[in-house]
């Protein structure tokens, strides 16, 4: 979690850069009902700076689950890989949605490790919410 103060201006820049959605689970700000957090991609405890390139929007759950990690286990090989970096890597190169839009699928080692580590298919909230959002045409985000 962030300890540094984030100015309103910086928050606006981060929100724009993150396209007003959680950079991990892709939940969109306008549908979730609570304010997304500003998350340090490289945690401050590991030397990450409070600058636009190291900040992204994240929902509370993704932020908490990620904690101060920057790496995770790739489930197919058991090797440790870096977590997805929302500002340096392209979402669509590491993830895709299942045909019904409900499940996020990792398509690279980084994608697979990030889906597992951040529990990006959390049943209680994400799957139920995505099912509803898909029904009303709000999901997946374009
Ligand atoms: Zn999230």
C-alpha cells in the first residue's frame, strides 16, 4: 500500500494512463462503486518511486493481494517470473478473456503467473460481477 502522498493532479494522470480501470483485474472505475487505489507497481519498500511510470490504478483487492510482490511462480513450469507490469507491458500480449468474457486467461508465463498470484478470477466478486457486466454489455472493456 502507498505511503507517499499522491496529489489530485497525479491521481488524474494515473487514472488516465490506466484508462480508469484496475490494471490487473480490469474492473472499470465507473462500475465498481468504490474508488480505485493508486498502486506502486514496484513497491516503495523495493525502491519504487511515486512517479507516473511506476503508478497504476488497482482495485483494493488486487492491491492487497499483490502486496509488495514483483514476482510470482509460473504455474506450468514452477519457475519464478516477474509479475505483469501494466505500464511497460501490453495487457493483450499477456492475457485474454474466455469466450464468455468471464475468465481472465494468462497466455504467457508472465500472464499465467499474474493470474494465479493476484487471483484474477476471484469467484465471489469478480466472476459474479463480470457475469453481470457481460449481460448488460459493459464487459469485456474495449
Ligand atoms: Zn483489480
